[in-house]
């Protein structure tokens, strides 16, 4: 509206989810002895897990323990 296009990825819903994820990260930081770089970069693992789930849904594996289905 008003010539401003809304981004496909950054919506109020995604901003809320991001705020919840960062809040959870901040809230749990004292539960770990060392809140190193890996701890603070852990939200990127969420994205990788999402990609793996979507890939598995779109292209399911037809093989398990050497058997083809």
C-alpha cells in the first residue's frame, strides 16, 4: 500500500516467530555453561532442519535398509 511492497519472507507473522525464537534463545542462555558462538548461531540450524523436512516431503526416499519401495 502506498507504493511499498511487502516482502514475501518478512511478514508480521515471521517477525513474531523470529522474536519468539530470539526470546527463547536469550531466556535459555543461562542454562548452558558456555554460551559460545555455536549457541548464538543455533537459530540457523532451524532453517537447515526446515530445508531437510521440506526436501523429504517433496522428494521422499524410496529406499530403506537396502530395500526399494
